[in-house]
C-alpha cells in the first residue's frame, strides 16, 4: 500500500497536522500539532496515524504494514536533527515518550511509555549531561518499570514491592528519599525481575546468548516494541469496555505519538501538572488543577504524593506560572472553549504536553456556555449546541435534603456533584455483583484505576481515600455523571477485609453498611441521608430560554397527577400530552371500579358505582386543569384491560376453598363463586391485544360517558370561575375509523349535554392515539374524523415488531444487541420502521385534515435522538415525563439548529 502517509511531524519548526485531524492523528496528536502551529512550547515529535493501527490489525497475526518501519526511521531522523541528539547515543542520548491517543479521549485507557532510549550506556551519557546521577538512574528505573509492565506484560506489583523493600531497608518512607545509588540498585533489581518474569516464548527476540531474557538494550527494538504495544492497547480489555460504555466505534484505532522527553523530575525548579482553563466542576473562571514539583508523568494523577493546587504555582515557579496563564488564554481563544492541559516544567521552562476541550459537569457546562456568550466568545446558538441533553440529566440529580441534620464521618474533595446513598462495597467485582441483585452500592476504593470501570458503572456513587480532583476516580465519575467524593483521607481502607476505618475514631464501615456521599460538598455520612431533587440554577434557565427561541417543536409533559403537572410546568412544559386516567381508578377507588365492572349492564349497581366515580374523577380533572390553566391537557380515556382492576382469580379460588372448609355462609360462598366465574370469563389469553383501549368504550359506553362527563364538568366549572381550561379528549387504541366515528359521536353528545346543563359554552377537541400499524396506514381515513393524533410510540413499537416490551427487554434484547441484530433498544430510541409509520401517519392524516395537530406521547418523546427524528418528520410537539422536559426542549432546539446553515451570528 505504497503512497499512504502514515507519519506526521510536529514541533521544532515543522508541523504537518492541525486540530481538525483527530480522526487521523488522534485527539492528542492533532492538538499537539495545533499547539505547535500556535507557537506554543511543545517538545517535538511525530504521530503515527490511527489508520496505521487498523492496518496493523488487518493482518493475521497483526503486524506492521510494509514500509512503516522505514517511514518511522525517516521521522526519527528528523526528530534527532531537531533535538541535536540521537536516540541511544551513549554520550548525549535523546529520550522519547511513546503515547497513545485515539480520536476520542479515553482517559487512562491506553498505555504510555516514558524515558524510552535509556540503556546501560546511554544512562551514563545522561549522567554526564545533567550532572545528576539520581535523576538519570530514577529515569532509567522508571523506564524499565513502565516498559516491562506495558510492553512485556510483567506484573507491576513486582516493581512496587521491590521499591517498598528498598525503602524498608533504607529506613525511609518516600521514594524521594532514595538516593542515586539506591536508584541504580533498583535498576539492577528491575532487570532481574524482567529476566525472571518475561516469557521467552512470547518475546524470543529478547533471549540472550545465555538463554535468559534480558531487558532490551537496543533502542530501535525498544521503540518498535513500544509502538506495537500502543497498537495492541487499543484492544485491551479495559479499552474495549470503555468504548462499549461510551459507544465509541471499535474501528477508529489509536494513533501513536513519539515525542522528545522533557523532565519534571530534575529538581525543585522542575514540576509536572494538569490543569483546566476554568473550573470543570462548577465553571468558575479561574485556574484550576494540580501540580507536583520534582515529579514525572503520572505521579500527579496516581495520587501517590500530595499534590499542590495550581493556584499555588506562582508562589513556587512564578515565571513558568505567568507563561502558563498566557497559554491558557491563547488556548481558550483558539479553541473557543474550556481546555484541559498537561504540562511539565523543566528547570523553570514550561512545556506543553497535551490539550483538548475539557470534560466538565453539567453545571459547569451551563455556566461556561453562558459566560462565554457574555464574554462575546461564542454565539447563543453555539451555547445551546454545546450542552448535551444527557448532561442536563446530571443537574436533576438528587442532593442531601437540607432539612436533615447530618454528621459527616469524613470529608473529601467534591469531585463530581450529586448525592448518593448505598451499601459500601470495596471492589469493582462486588459492586457489579450487588447491582445484579438489585442492590444500590457506593464503591469505596483507595483510588480507582481503569480496571474499576465496571464497578464504577454499577455503583450509585464513588468514594476514594486518595487522589485529587483530577484523579482517575474524579475524571471518570464526572464523565459518567456519577456523584464522587475523592481523597477522603480520614478513611483507612482495608479492601482485603472489606472495611474502612475512620482514623481517630472507632467508626468502621463494613461491606453492606449503608453510607451516603455528597459529591457537591465532599461529605461522607454513615447511614442513609434522605435525598431531594435540586433547584436548578439561573444558567439552566438561561440556556433553556435560548433553546426555546430556536426550537420549532413543542414540548409537553406526560402527567397523571396535579403534582406531576406542576413539575412539568416548572420544567417548561407547554401542556400535558398524555394524562392517563387509569391510576385514578386505583387505590381506594378500586372497589368502586370492581363493583361497576361486575354489575350487569344497565343495573342500578352499575349506575351507583359510576356516580361515585364521576364525583371523584371530576375532582381529579378540576385540579389538573387548574394547574395547567391556559395550556392544553390531553386526557386519555380508560385504556388498560379491565381485568387489571379485578382480583386475581387464583387467589379468589383459594379463598373459596378455605371459606368452604371453615363452613362459611352458603349465600356468601355462592356470591364468591359467581364472582369467580365472572372474572374467569374476562381473563384473556393475550391482554395486550385484547379488550382494552377504545374497545372498552364500545363495550361499556357508560364508562367513557362518565369520563367525558367528568372532564366536561370540570372544564365548565373552571370556565365559570373565569379560568382557561383546555382539555382535549383522546381515544386510545383505535384501529378502524368507525371506532373513532362511533366514540366521537357519543363523546360530543355528552359534551353538549353537560355544557347545556351547566350553561357554559365549550368545545373540546377529540382525537386519537395512533399506536397500531393499521391506524397509521389508514391515517387518511382516521384523520378525517380526528382533531389530533398522538403517536403512542411505546405500543406502536410493540405492535410493529410484534413483541412485548417486558419480554424482549428481559429475555432476548441483550442478545440481539450483542449480536448486532438490533443496533439499539427500540423502546429507548425510535426504530426506523416505527418512525416510518409515524411519518406515514402524519402525511396521510394531514392530507385528510390540514388542521390536524400531531404529537408523540411515548417515552421516545424524552429521548434526544428520537426528538431529532420527530423534528424532521414535522410533528407539532413531543410529550415526555416531566424530568425529561428540559432535555426535550434542548434536543428540539439542537434539531432545529442542525437544520440551519451554520455560521450565522445573531448574538
Ligand atoms: P494519557 O493519555 O493517559 O494522559 P499521556 O500520553 O498524556 O497519557 O502521558 C501521561 C503523562 O506522561 C503526561 O501527562 C506527561 O506528564 C507524561 N509525558 C508524556 N510524554 C511526555 C514527554 N514527552 N515529556 C515529559 N513527560 C511526558
Ligand atoms: Mg495525558
Ligand atoms: Mg397504549
């Protein structure tokens, strides 16, 4: 495959890429190139493309494509020239890092190797050049450690144990207290570990003349193996898992960045750190991050040493700090967004090692978007497009009930907002197992690492005793939108024995003990703290009010109770798209409903029961219509199979047998037997497809009559009080137009009668739910007699596919998804076939009746992707659960903006 360009240079005066090339260079490579283009201090290097990684996997067994070795040599030569040093040079060696970098950020998912190019000779050169044997030997032992772990698959604990032994032998407590000779000795010890633990079969190239495996001294071999290891890390278990979780395609591949090393471990004027141009937790415009002096690489995020906040940098290294703040400003101006960065300061000189648009909490996302509009950096359209609907969900996370007195047992960093309550578990596997049993857990760890992802995913919240706000646990929890408290140092965690002691007290948290954490404040409490829904911030309202300006799709709420209606209104619903009436038949009213169903047609018992129901239903509607004053409320007449309101016949049978044995009154027994026979006669083989929906209205006209009466009475009464009730009556499960014709006539008759009785003029629109394929394909007929359609996409999905939701979700959907027979759960995101029926229903319906109002009231109305589909189809509104109303408003705006020509600026 000659002619393919696989390697791109950056830094040192010649850069070939830029920030728009992340699918070729990966995010890290593209942004390194961009920073070099901006003239920022970036150590030079080169990037091997993501496509090369996929080429590597295309051969069997995986192998470097032909020509790659040569291209790498060419670019290495260029890098050596830029640096004026050669890789492996015994007197003045160039050292490089080999870094992974996929098109989407996968924090900590892949492996990085630092200090490559050291061997027994070049370490001497490094000593001579730096006059710092401790630094040189420390670098060499770090290299062996990382390389062996990442490339040669040696268990990392072996090295850590060797370091611990060394510290014990020297009587010191930190790595920093080990001197040059100690580091040299460790290097020798590490090489022994390699010889003992690396398999000769897996790495035949490393077997020496004595038959033993030796750590590779040849720097070209080091480089080639390291690059290959990065390619291989694309397919490691945790990377595959992360991609699955984040829905990142498997075929993107990772790029490999080979970059000249700079050193943050050259003494007290050297440092390494990570930062954000604004606070990623709450959005405040401030410099935010952590750094460590005299440290290298992952030391900051690993939580090994106590980091300093970035705001302290000016005190420690004033000049470098000033330059860093300038870089922050330039990056924000260039990316027009909050950036996160990784940097190293080598003997006072700042070097930029990474940047990207940074992850943030929902709260921060809103604040940053609003601030940037006010700063004139972005437009309102951009602000609206930058917030992901899923992120808004985070904001609706619960908090500790402020009315509760809490006694914290520990306090850590407020690493990811929201509160959570659950049983303490001490390993990822335990979290996963508990979740599978339906238990809620808090994952308690010293610090998390990528292997903990499944457990973090399963937990309600995460609590660690180590690590800062940019530790693995903090970053990943924020990405997942999970509450997390990090660095709660008072906890002494004993994961092996599944407990944590609270230092200085006799409190012990054992596995299964319920604890509560508040990731917004960092507080940890023993026991369950009651949670409340949060009040949303002004930024939330600001961004959503902008969204409302841009969207054309209406958003209503599904609400059955005045409380839900109030919530929907608070979240900006423009009406109720689905008010179900069946719950109004439950609770203490169930007995009345039963006697109504079981009474004979036209009997006085039935009339009496209906009268009682009429009174309570009227009250229900009064409250809901009053809450939604001035806004439409679509009331669905009774829909579920009637027997759902009746006793379980099997239980009744048992009752009869018992009563008989106990010598019950024969009349009473006979009544019970009649009841059983009646219920039996109503049991259906497939209730979902049985006597329900409008079929009930045809079979029991009195029930629908009563409901329509209650709706009309409530509306007329409110009108008399000067209010503005806007009910709409929706008839469910229509399949043939004659059903709707018949029921519409009956409905209108009742409305007219009541309105005459009460002396109030009222017109109530009558429409239907489209939830059967027959209705969708004959929507021209049905549309002619309907004022509105509301697509019931839950049932429409069931009836289109011919499967019942509960069964498929529990039984075969997981397998269907795994085998990619279905790309996604059609009950979450509207399926293309179901969407076609909706589209056809809309078109045919409007052809017959151009005033027909069109909505969706299935759960898809709250799914952002489905909202895009409904916008495209041209519906008038979607209706979803009150909590999803803000998401739907935002998604509708984004759908409208996506359809516009971009680049317009109407600030
Ligand atoms: P990740 O993608 O996991 O963040 P990186 O490739 O960014 O991994 O490497 C991790 C850390 O290693 C960096 O944050 C930086 O501190 C250090 N590092 C990487 N390359 C270099 C380099 N050329 N010089 C100095 N330190 C480096
Ligand atoms: Mg990094
Ligand atoms: Mg339905």
